[in-house]
C-alpha cells in the first residue's frame, strides 16, 4: 500500500510540474493525474477514507476530461502539435515573402533608391491580413482546447 501512496504522490507532482512549466508535454499531465487518482482511490478505499475517495472520484472525472480535451479530441481531428517556434518561423516566412514581393515591385521603377527597402501600404495590409488569419486560427485552436 505504501508503494501505491508514493507512486500516486509522485505522479500528482509530475502532472503539476508539466502544467506549471508550460511544458510541451502538458497534456500528459492529465494522464499522470489519472493514474495518481486511481492510486489514491485504492489507497482511500483500503483505509476507509470515504470523503477522500469522493474527492478523488471528482478529480478522476476532471483528469478524464483533460485527457479528452488535450489528447484524444485533437488526435481525432488530426491536429498535429505545432510548436511555438514552428509558428514563428511560418509567420516570419509569410512576412518576408510579402516584403520581398513588394520590394521587387517597387525597385522596378527608377524613382526608388536601391539602398533602401521600401514598404508600401499594400504590403503592410497583406502582412496585417496574414497576421489576422493566423490569429483567428490560434483563437479557434484555443477555443477547441477549452470546449
């Protein structure tokens, strides 16, 4: 029984650590908590701590909900976990593509100094629209994780 108690405590702490550090494995915290909850249910029932068992039943429900929202539902939708670095790299590529296209268009005219990189309002508008689209996609992703 002592092993179950130690494992449950350790997995509970591991889950908290994963979420608190905003780890890329934060979704696995719910798996750690679920296993911890099962251990605490066994421990509580074995020691006749029925209010503790009732509390752990509630925690187990939230762990299952977290597993569904963080791991199962995104997998069913085919959503690949995209790192923040990958998003930033993609956004930088979009901005650079729009700036390069605009710069080439402007340098075709003889009135532009070739030592500068001019930016037109049209290029800024395209960058803004691309950013808005990316922002809406992130909001949809976050809303999906909450619901």
